[in-house]
């Protein structure tokens, strides 16, 4: 009788824990956290020679010819929430629906840009390079502060919000699916400034 009572109690505890887990999942709303503070490097593959590392509560890169942290999973319809810190000559961005993870560029992916000092300001911070322009002069400045991107890709509709302001909404069918990446790049022939990521989450739609 005592054993039956103990088994029943264990089942009740397990059921309660399962219920809590379900509640937590529902509260998360389907979001998967890839970077949380200085944790998450192991959720990505590396492309290029950028010196990605955990430092000061974030994932940071500030040296190298350029490189990407590439998700291990492919995404089709999704939303990304990302918090990042940029400097005046930071050349970075989030590349989505990448076609070739070993050779990432704005010709084989959508590049949601983080680059205040970019020549050609219509594709500077907040723009989708080659596809979605921002007004010139570009008032979407990211340097010297923490910023938040919310990027939505659903079918041919691409939508970008930077710090609560819509910067781009377009329809384009060039790339349907692929992994996404976080970039460190240089400023022309000169070294680029650091990029820091402290929160990156993705939700499939």
C-alpha cells in the first residue's frame, strides 16, 4: 500500500512538472534562443576567420578578414529577434535564407545590414542590401548603443524593424529558405569595428 502511494505521488509530481514545461513552452511562444549573453557559440558553425568569442556578457568579434556565425538549421518562414551593439565603423548584419554557407554574400542571401558608415547609404543600417532601400539621409543609426532587430520572413514577404521602427517591407522571391548568419566584416580595406550580440532568438512561422 505504501509503495502504491509513493508511485501515485511520483506520477502526480511528474504530471505537474510536465504541465509546467508545457506552460513554459507556451509562454516562450515557440522562440528558440541561440545566443543568451555570452552563451550560444556552440549553436553555430563558423565561416571565415573572425575571432568570435564570449566576452563581457555577449558574443563578440573585432578582428579577422571577415566571418559569420551560421545556424546549423535551415529556416523557411521565420522571425528573428536580435540584440546587438555596434560601433561607428562596424560592418555587420544578419544574412537570411543563405544559399551557400561557405560563401556568404548579398548575392546569394538577403543581407539585413548593420553598417552606419556604408558607402551607398540607401543600403546602410536597416536596409536589405540590393533589395530593400532605406531613405537617404539614413537616420537609422546603430553606433554606440544596444539595438534590436525584429526580422520576419514569410513566403515572399520580408519585413525589418529596427529599434521599434519599420525600415523595410518588401516582396521578393529570390531565396526561399536557408540558414541565417551573424556577420563580422571590415570597413573597406580598413579594419572594421567590433560587433556584439547578446540575445538572438528565432521562431519558425
